[in-house]
C-alpha cells in the first residue's frame, strides 16, 4: 500500500486546533527531523539496534502527527526491524528516509504557502 507524502486533512485539523499557529508544531518537527534521520543512520553504521529503534519510533510518531504518512510508514518498518534485531533489512529503508523527508518538507512548505 502506498502512503501519501502529506495527508493535508491532518494539517487542516492541526491548524484549526492551534488557531492557525501551525508553526508551533511544524517548527519543532522540522528541526528534529535531520537529527532523527542521522541517529538512524549512525545506529545502522555502528550496529546499535536500540539507537535505531528509538529514533525510528520517535520519527514514526512525529511524522504521523503532522500528516507525513510515507515517512511514518518507512520509520515504522525500520522500527520493527530494529526491535527484532534484524539490521540487515534496514539499509534500503534508511536510504529512502532522506527522500521521504525532502518530499515531506516540500509538501509542508507548499501547504503553508497556500494557507
């Protein structure tokens, strides 16, 4: 199943809940995004499943909260593999994280511009 890069209704709901202050949630998310991806890549490089698991778990939830379903799904898969200690299958998924993140950042930017 293919997941959308950005589920805009999620941001619509957040925008309403936050009285138009999406920056309150988007800024922290966008600031932590590179660190979480880096933590996953570093954990993979050093073969540290707990590091990968923690970063992927956080990224999964954070991305889902802002409607980033594709990034959340990729993170969920990485989290499951790290939890099982199956690090071999993580590399191809980790390689797609940068593209997922770039696509999501662009989609968020486009969404915010049209608000």
